[in-house]
């Protein structure tokens, strides 16, 4: 499974202009409002500590205003999951809108589709595997701080912050089971 490479970042910690990113085989699409700025540690760290009992950071600090299309590597430290997760931030596209429509048609979400359609940005959370709990934690973090729903890229179904945290608890419990 191809994951983005840290060499795609320039010396300021932002995505090199025009760099092509791989489409993830597994991961999450998180819909976000215009504010806060993507990858703001002043926003991410307190939310992670308070609601996810986790510490987060960036592998490369953003030393300038991030471009509209950006990439970050979010470092996660939680009692049960640790790792680095690649996250692309970009504008919403027609294919994102189509994914929302397919997810809503298959699994009505009670208003989350309308919220997703009003969002202006998406975060593409790259997962190393479909059951990657670290990527799910990052999706929950971004959903909570960007005030938008998420969907699993391998089985599109919109979910909000509370449902995401419930999924995370189940994923962590599965990891803890022997066998």
C-alpha cells in the first residue's frame, strides 16, 4: 500500500507545490469547515488531550501559512495506539460530493450528509491497513476540530465525532484481544 513520503515536504514543512500524492487504499475522508487552519497544533493538541486522551505533534512543523493543498505527518501517542499518520488537506471536489451521496444513499446519516456538503475542505487520512486504529484516532481528532463528519474510504458511511470515538474504542478493544 503506497503511503505519502516525508520527502514531499519542503523546508517550511509544507507540501511541495505540484507534488502528486498517492490515493490511499485505506483510510478516512474527514470533511472540515474553513476554520481552524489545517494542522494547527494550538487546536489539535488540547482536543487530543481532552477528548482522545492522546498526545499529538507534527513530524515537520509548519513554518509558514500552509497552502490550500497540503500534507502533514501527525505523530500520535496514546496508551493503546502509537504511530505516524499521513494526512492530506485539500479543497472539496466533485468526487468527494459523489462519495457523500453514495454513502448517504446506502446508510442515511440523519443530517451528516448536509453538513459534509457545506464543508469546504477535506482531510484524506492515509491508513496502513483498513483496521488502522491510529488513522481512526487522527480522523476523530480532525473531525472534532474541523466540525465535520468522516467516512471510511473502504466502506463509505458517514459518521460524526461521537460515533467515531465509539468506533475507536471498539478498534482499540479488538487490538487488545489475544489471538
